[in-house]
């Protein structure tokens, strides 16, 4: 594999890792803010908090997937329009 191809692959991998880390940080922040009260006395997660976190993560990932699919569709439509010109 040529050096430039390896560099491109490395760049793509680095960007993917950065995007996944960003998504994880946003998910953690949003669900923590929604489900965990700012002042708590118990070190363990309560059942209600665990259920809230589970639902929050599921919704976050579902929305992330839906947005990704929609952006992919829009990108394909743009490519088709550019090919027609």
C-alpha cells in the first residue's frame, strides 16, 4: 500500500475515533444531567436512575443512528444531482 493511502486510512481512523469519543462525551453529559441529581448521598446508582440512564442511552443512540442514515441519504442525493450536471 502506498504511503499516501496509509496516511489517508490513518486520518480516517483518527477522525472516526475522535467522532466516537465526542459522541460518548455528549451522551454521558446529557444522560448524566437528565438522570442523576446534582446532589446525591448514595454512592450506588438507584434503580430509577439506572432505568432512566438505560432509556436515555437507548434514545440517544437511536437518534444518532437516524440522523446518520438521513445524512447519508442526503449525501447520496447530492452526489446524484452533481452527476446529472
